[in-house]
């Protein structure tokens, strides 16, 4: 079974631009979560989607948003990019009901110049 | 809120040495506990998990026991290899209505031949 895939793997943007990252979960997984990893703040939860609904959101500004499609694929968007948004963005998928084990993709490395 | 505390790194060991990475947690409920490993340039891989008190998770020679009385989940391995060099993250899942992991700051392990 294929793992979690994320595209693109690397991205370079400039301040003020917006960016969209994509995540395809493991087949059959309906919950998708997003995390930001930076050297200073570590791994921080952004949001979680299940059946196209956001169920939980971390403490990030409104510039960070996401959505989930009917096939469970998810996208996250960051508008008006700031230098501090440079990070590795990780997506994880889970089979709900009975397990809370999350499986991670390889991440998208975003650099904001 | 809930939190995870890990020992500071880097931890430097010689091959075949015994490894312990300490992890303690604070949680209002009864969380599941995880260890994830991150190799350079990659996402997170699940190493092991435990879902209730006194459960022992194990994988690839690594072990960790869920200690509710001491709120700890220390990672151990009897004989480390150079290939174990990576960053190790302890995490908890609150097991509420969404899937959200709270991570420790990570511990870098360097194993010298």
C-alpha cells in the first residue's frame, strides 16, 4: 500500500506570496492532519480534517487554512507569506475508529525569501 | 494544556552501547503515547506506541513502557548501531474527538562506529 504523499517536496516563495501544499493520504485513511516543523518551535499541530470537515485547529493565524476533498486528499494554503513561515510542513493520515496512529508523509520544505 | 518533555540532545554513543532517551508527559486525560524517528531529509516514521498503562511498545530492538504512575515513556535500546543515528520524538495523542499529536522537542542521537 502506498504511503502518504506530499507535493511539491520543495518550494521557494517570496514574502507576500501565497502557497498551496497538497497531501494524499494512505488509501482508506479518512483523517488528515498537518504539522509545521521549525528549528525554533519544533513540531506544531496546524489542523485536522475528517470527512471534509475541520475537527481541530492549532494556534496559528488565519493566514493558514486548509481543506479536504471527498477523496480524502487535503490541501493547505498559506497566504501573505512571512519569513517565519519557512518550515517543513508535514501531513499525516489516520484510519479513524479504534486507532489514533498517524502515518506521516515526507513533507514539503517551504523557503520564504 | 497537555505537554511532552524530552531530554536535551545530542546524545552521542559508541556502537553497541545502551541507549536511554527520557520522556515525560503531562495530560489531563488518558493519552496514547508514541515514539517517532526522523532521518535526515525525511518525514516522521512511527517507531512504537503504547495505549494503556504498563503496555510495552517495541520495534527494531527499541522498547518503551507506558508508566502512568511516573507519567513517563522512556525509549531504550540494548545495543545501538550507526544506522540508528536520527532524531527521536516522543509524542502523545489526547484521544479526544480529533487526531492531534503533541510532540516533545526531539532528541538527536549520534552513534559513532
